[in-house]
C-alpha cells in the first residue's frame, strides 16, 4: 500500500465533523498559543528586570502565574463550545480578546527588551571610550607637569646668570674707578630657549542621550499593566462563565417545575404539532411536592380549570376539560362539529404542572405549552 503524502495525512489528522469545526483542533492550536505566549511573556519580563534585586523572586512567581493562566485557558476553551449559544459566543469573544492581549503583551516586551539591550550596548561603549579618554588625559597632564618643571628650572638658571653678570659688572666698574684696567672677556653661559608646541586634549566622549535605567523606568508601569491585563482578562472570562452558568442553572431549576422543560418526548415532537394526539411523559417517575397529597392535587386542579376557563374565553367555540390521572393531569380541548362534541387535542402533564399553578406567569406559560403541544388556540392571554 502506497504511503499517503504528508499533506493528505495532515488534512486527515485535522479533519473534523461538519458541526464540530474547531472543537478538537482548538486544543491543538489555541491552547498552545495562549500557554506558549504566556510563558514567553514571563521569561521576557524576567530578562528585562533581571538586574534588579527582586529578579530571583520574580522568576518563580511569573512562571506560576503563567501556569495558572494556562489552566484557566483550558477551562475557558472548554466552555467556548457550551451548548448555550450566547454563552459560547461570549466566552469565545473574551478568549479572542485575551489572545490578542497576550500577543500585544509579547510584542511590547520584545520592544522593551530589544531597546534596553541597545541602550546597554551604548552605555558599555561610552564607558570604554570614557576610560580611554581619562587615561589619555592623565598622560597629557603628566607631560604638562614635566614641561612646567623644566620651565621653572630654566627660569631659575636665567635668574642666577643675571645675578652673576650683575656682580661682575659691579666689580669691573669699581676696578675702573681705581684705575685698574681689566681685560674683559665675554662671559660664557648657557641660554635655554624652550619652545612649546600647542597641544590640546580632545574633548571627552559624549554621553548617550538616554540610559537603560531611565528607559525602563518610563516603560515599567506599562509593562506591569499589560501583565495585569493578561491576568485580569483570564479572570473576567472565568467570572463570566461562573455568573452565566449560575444564572442559567438557576433558571433551569426554576422552570423544572413547569412541563415545558421536562418532557424529552414532547420537546422532540414540538417541531411538528398535530391534532388529536396523546403524549407520554418522560418524567412520570419524578415526584412533585404535591404528588402524595390528594387534597392539594384537587385544589391545584381547581385553579388549573380556572386558568383554562380564562383561556377558552379568548377562543370562542372551544372549551377545556382537565382531570387528574396517576402522577399528573390530562388536559383536553373540545369543540362542536355538526352538533357533536369532538375532542380536538389532548396532553398529559405531570404533577409538576399542578405544583406551578400559583406562579404569576403560569397562565402565559400554560398557553405557550398548549400551543407547543398542538392546541389550536390563540396566544395573547392577559394575566
């Protein structure tokens, strides 16, 4: 058997059923992206602030935060395919914003880290150039000191020679006054002429306009805020899931007392209502609060008949009959055809319907339920 090409095998690996697109593959693509970038963000943050004293304590804290974000991402991705459409779309939207924020955080950290490395390199270059300039300046000043010392010695020698010449001139003058003739000889001496070429020390190297510490100080708050945003978005998504499920679960528990949410068989048949049918209750084994109290059931039946009477008032020519049966109640709709009483439609409901007769919205929901059961009645009953 010939081996399939790599592309064909990859397509087969990624293939999903028609109604489950990106249900399994989200674990292969979305989760690694969120988790991978979260870990990278933590590593980059440590690299940026690694020279600080708290870097040793920052590393495990950031890695732990990345692990928590990854774990929250697993839960968020699970509920992004929830059976409730609005909840799934809400979680997916928050997940999308979170992924975009993680990518923005990563790009910001790369910019800050790259620019800080450039500033660090410029600072090191400036430090080397400044050390070289200081060494040359020391040599320059040492040479100037030697030249100054030579000039001082030459000046002292010139003053000594001038003094000797002045003394000799005085002696010649005195001898001439006494009539002594002295043959004058040119005095030998040393004339020191020192000529100095003008030497200037080059200016010191120019310091960088920006420093790494100043740059990180300006961007530190933004980096911290993006890190906070990454965590808060994961928390907001989790809070959204928690509140939505709490709301929907509470509503589900409340409507459990009404048959519109109980009967699996009825729910399956609601899309194709038909006349003169009987329905089986899928919850016949479930007990309502009044299942064992005959007096309470009769009282609830009386209230149910009042509701049905009010409903029939808005449907001229038709009337209802309701009777207790084992575990529930039977509701039938009648009309006259050729002077004969004909049953149009019938439904069997559990005792949970009787337990809900005192609800303020019972009549409106009863009308909706009867219409779903195929009863040809008009909606719009005023409570």
